[in-house]
C-alpha cells in the first residue's frame, strides 16, 4: 500500500510569533538604552557605560548557550518518557534535545527582569549636576523670560497635541524625509554596512560551527554548544570592557576611536586568514566520500 503523508503540525507558528514578540520587546533596549546613557552621563564616562551595556549583551548569549547545552542533554520528551525507555544517546544523530525548555526558562526570566523597567524615571539629573542651580536660576528669571517660557511650553503642548490627535497623518511626511537623510549620510551607511558584515560572520559561526564540531570531532550537540560559548563569548566581554576603560582613561574622541577600530579590525581580519591553513581531514561518510562496500 502507498504511504499516506499526514499533514504536519502548525505549532511552529506559535514559536515564530513568540520570537517576533520577543524581538519587539528586546529591540528597544539598545537604541533607547544608549540614548538614555548619552543624555544623562558625563562625556568621559559614556564610553565606559556603553562598554558595560555591550558586555551585558554578550554575557546574555553566553549564559544562554550554557543553558542550551544543558537542555540539549535532556531528551525532548522529558517528563513524559522514562529514562529507561530512551535507547539512544546524545551523540546519536536521531537525538533531539529539550529545546523548548530553554525558551520557557528565558521567557520567565525576561518577564521578571522587565518589571523594574516600569519604575525607571522619565528624566534624570545629568551626572555631576544637581537641581539647585536650576532652582536658583528659575527664581532670578525676569518677567519677560517667564512669558517666553510660557509661550514655549504652549507651543510644545500644541505640537504634541497636534501630532497625537492624528499621529499617522503626520508620521509619514516626517518619517520619509528623515529616513532619506539617513540614507544619504555616508558615515551612517558605512557603519551600517560594517555592522551587517560583522554580524553576518558572527551569526554564521554560531549557526554552523556547532554542526561542524559534531561531524568533524564526534561531539554531541550539548558539547558543541558549550564549546562555542566558552571559547568565543568571554573574549568578547573582555574586549568590550577593556575598550570602554581605554576610552575613559585616555579620553579618546570619535576620530581617534574610528582609527583604533580600523586598525584593530584589520588585524582581526588578517588573523582570521590563518583559518585557511587549519584544515582538517574530511570525515568518512558512507555513500558520500566512501562507497558502501
């Protein structure tokens, strides 16, 4: 009899929607967090704070890879299948780890960590300043300046109400010219291209290196994920943190920082060329590299 193919499960849609929602919640942290630091931190301390922020973004994936390594050692149907019923090991190609367990744990942690963000103030006193000079200056302001302030406040309030009464009507005309100006900014576009290339290389390594370690060195998925996290991410943390301290210590400006980034990146790419000489023999695969005989 012919084999009938049953329709597949649509549960992957829930995973996709969950990742979309997670991305929507995590994306504002970087742009808004950086603006938050830039607005209320001293110029000489801002690079150090940004380095701490980027270090935290690397520590998170490092801990996530360790959690994934732990979950990959557990069978996908943990809790519903007894250990004595599992006849394969983690090194078997048919093994499927408990991938869903890490998602549940991270979702719960994201919910708990997001609660303190509700209590952050809308505005902070800039680092190194106090409210006393502002209060003193407000008392010494003349009547004419008071009127100017009131008119300014009324204008801002009118613009605010105008944009919020029909926000979509004013969003498109304001957004398109702003986006066009960004696309015509060569420095900004060059930075975007460099960032895309760097993340493409990093994501390629994260995506394919574990499978390479599994096939070439006979490692399990758990061991491969653990090695990727231990060998790569701690070094990035050291780089981010030491770079921030270096800029804070020597008060590096933007031009000097761009020069340092160029030479360090050039050295990095030259060192990566050494990987072309570290070639391992291809593993024997029946039917692919060797015959079945």
